[in-house]
């Protein structure tokens, strides 16, 4: 299973603000549904329950570093099995911003930047697409994202593979 670079799906909820993003990338991978009724909340559950250990360690390191600068850090995660992924609901650092049956938009607004993650299911092509968008709120947002960007290009494909694997169980 490969995670390939792609473009934002034409029907993505993220298209509403397309012109204002400073950074955007998308990765896709095929899935073999064991259940043809796969919906965005299923992908959301897999997103939060399947992260590789090295990504969890990087995220913990990030939280320690950014706390010094007064940026938001993760809080204790709500029990993932009871989460309904309703708009406004929080899971750690992530808030649910929008959703429909085929897409879940997670993210956070902070003083330095705002980011969104789209977890999108394309049932026709049997692909899951993860898109990340970033809007810088100031120069510190640009500076913050500079060292994050190279890691991001490894993290997202790894997360996508882990999600696909989790959904296949």
C-alpha cells in the first residue's frame, strides 16, 4: 500500500477557503473496505487510534517545546469510542470544524497559525485522502512551520498507511 501525493478533492469542505491557505498538501491511498458503509467518523476513529509510536513521540516532543512559547498543546484525549465527531467537539489538540458523511475536518486555531486536516473518503475510487492546510497568522507561524514542514511530509503518509491498516482490521 502506497501513499501518493495528490490534490484536494473537488468536493472537499476545505474548498470554501482555498485562496487563503499559505500551505496545502494532500496524500491518497487505496482502501479495501470490509464494510461498504465506511463513513468519515470511522476514518476519524482510525486517525486517533492508529498513530505509529514514533509519531506519538514527535508530537510529545512538540508539545514540550511549544509550551515554552505559550502555544496550545494536547490535553487528555476524550475516549475515542464515545466521540461522535460533532462540530465543536475536541480530541486532544484537535477540534472538529466540519463534517459530512464522506469528510471530517479537524484542526486548531492558535495565535501563530491555523491548520486543518481533512479526512476524505472517495468511495468511487476506493481512496482515503488526507489534506492539510495551514494559514499563518504572523511571522512566528511561518517560522514555526519551517522545521515542521519536512517532518510533515513523512508523518502524513505514515498516518495514512496506519489508518488504512486500522480500517482493514
